[in-house]
């Protein structure tokens, strides 16, 4: 198995200990360097041969955002930070993932697995084109597929999201956040457009700032919905339609 060569950059030794421990548990990762010095890490990246960088944002000599701008796309990056406000700016710089401290191992594994899968896919040979259909052959007619995923633009890429993974969607000022059990995906798409994209009967808007997956509802109390530990308000404008839909579903 080809391993991803990694470095961990953080000015907190305890944070480096955690990353080192997590890396040691993943068979396709190899930690070649841990350092509190961002300048030293940048030199390693620019020299080449580093596949993945675990990068803190708040560091004294060089912030993680400055590091990404100077590195200019060399290597893959997973940001590790206690500050969520840098998420949008970091996605502009093509990071692979954004992990909020304290980092759980299952969330860490999901992030590195995504990078590993992308690297493997990039290394696969391009398959040969299928044989052309001759007049003696007829192409099978494909049935119209049921929609079970959507694509969203996350600034640096277009990401596929399985509909069944979505718990709820939160609209903010200039963007929306799509929440699954394991990650938060940020896109500049607006709530109205997202509401039109999602299949009716599976998702419903319950507030000017929230769309929920009906099958992920855990409980409803007064004007609040509980989904995976998140309490979501039901807006006055959407209350009647929501409860009418709930009654029809016999939930």
C-alpha cells in the first residue's frame, strides 16, 4: 500500500501529540515530521515529496492562511483549529478538509480517507473507451434514475453529497451550511435555490434559515425540532405547512 507522507504543523505540543497518535493508527499514513515551526514546515512542502499537511491556523511566525497562500497549491491540506471563522477563507485556498479542535478520531479518519481516495483515483489509469455501437447492436434504454444525491459548489470544487446523509441545512448571510453526521459543507448557494433543488417530500423548509430532512427528525416539542442534537426553530411563516405535512406523513 502506498502511504501518504504527512507533516503536522502546530505551535501546541499537545495538539501535535494527538495528530501523531492518530496518524499512527491509520495504515495509509506516514508522519515524516512534526514541528512547531511553520517556516520549517513551509520549506519541507516547497522541497516536494509531502502528500498531506495537518496545519494549524493560529501560529506566531506564520498563520495557516499565510502558509497556504505562500505554498500555492503544493501538497494537500487539512486545517486543524479551534476557530471556525476561517472556514470560508480556507476553502478559497483549496484545502481538503477543516477539522475543529478537539478532533475526534472518526472525524480525522474521514478527512484523511477522503484525501487518500482522491490520490488513488488520480493514480488510476484512464480506462479504454467502450466499443462503438454498430447498427446491429442496440443500446439499452436506461430507466430514469431516482435522485439520491446533489452537487454543490464549494468555491474550489464541486462536491457530491448523498441526500440520505443530509441532516439539515442552515442559511447564513452570504452562504449556506449543509450538515451531515460527520461534516459541515459550505456553499455560496442561497436557500431558495437549495429548496428548489431538493426533492419534495424528503426535505422541507421550516424557517427562513433552515431546511430539514424529514426522516432525520428525532422529536418535535412546541415550535422546536430536534435533529442529531441540534434544536431547530419552526418559523411562524412555515409552521402550518410543516405540521400539515407531518400530519399527512403520520409521524
